[in-house]
C-alpha cells in the first residue's frame, strides 16, 4: 500500500477514478449530467474529482484555500484550463463574488470530504443556495464522526496512532493530551473534532436550512478503501442504516444529494 496522502499525483488519480466510478453514477440516479453543465467544487484540492466532470463535458470552478494544491490542479488539468473549461480560486467561498469570480451560478456543487472540516456548517449549507441554478443539486460525501477513523487519525505519523480506531472519541482533553504527547498534529486533528458531523446532524442541518434529501447512500466500506486497502466498496446493511446513532460507528462513508425545497 502506498502512502495515501503523500503521493499527491496518485491521490489525484484516485480521486478522479473514484468520482467516475462512484460519485457521478450516484448523482446521475437523480440528476443526469450533461455537457455544458456548470460544476463548482468547494475544497477541490488538486481537482481530481472535478476532472471527472470535465471529462463528461462539464465546465468547472474549483475553490481551495490551500494555494499550493491549486498549483498541482492547474498542472494536472492543464488541457481544460487552457481551453477555458475550468478555473481555480484560492479564496474563502463566503468572500467570492458569484458573477465576477465564479462566472454565474451552477448546476452541481460538490463537497467531498470537506463538510467535516467546516466550522459553521449550517451557514455554509444555507449559503450555497445563492450559488445554485434552479433545479440544481449539491453532493456531499463525508465520513461520519463516530466511525473508526472519523477523526482523520490516519494523518498521524506514529504507526500505532494512525491505525488505532475510535480513540478520537475520547474526551477532548484526553485526546489532545495523547496527540501532543506523541508529537502528532494536535491542532489540525482537534479542529476536526470540533467540527465533527454525524449522519443525524447532517440530515438535521439540511432540513433546517431548507433542503430536501433527494438521495442518500451509506457505505459499510468506503469506495476509497479499494485504493487504500484493496477492499471492495460495500453498502451498509439496511437494518443498520436505519438505526440512528449506532449507524455512525460502523458506517465509513455517506453520500448525499440535496436540493432546495
């Protein structure tokens, strides 16, 4: 197994392939993707996910606060960048002007492995309505906080901490102590703890901010684990999926498609 987040080009290729095989087919169950549609990815990283949409004839905008990652995005999507099919913005999404910087509204907005990092999740989800064309949709993919590695502890340098499940659920003070004691990136991991999101929390926020859930899918085995561990994607068992709270602990990934009411 390669070092998943260290090899950025490989990670980019994986994100593109995963989007083609899983994200796009999921969206198309409710929302056909056609050439010319506009796609916005918030937190696009190197734009591997966005590339899969560009290859289907869409035009795209990627917003990412980590500027160095956009250098790679520009390099690895150069064909579409040169053709004016995509552009990137290193700016806070709240501060982006819809017309002058984004070029108008979008048919699809993508947040993959992003919402769990956002501090004011209701604010962002509500705000995205101003970015959508009528009939548009928003895709979310994220790991529920309580799942075995929902604290993103795979970021740890120490092998035993990076492979230890569920310890991110310890009280914040104890969790922080363990991270600092082992010289791990405590600030980044504690931030994820502070912004944690569960299945119930996400569904509640979506409804409270005026959206309907058009489609959802819960995975026992995250599709991305095929690339990490060689494990085939597996949907969550129906009986587990319908048990609130408990399902968060054994569901490694969820996909949602929401649309404004």
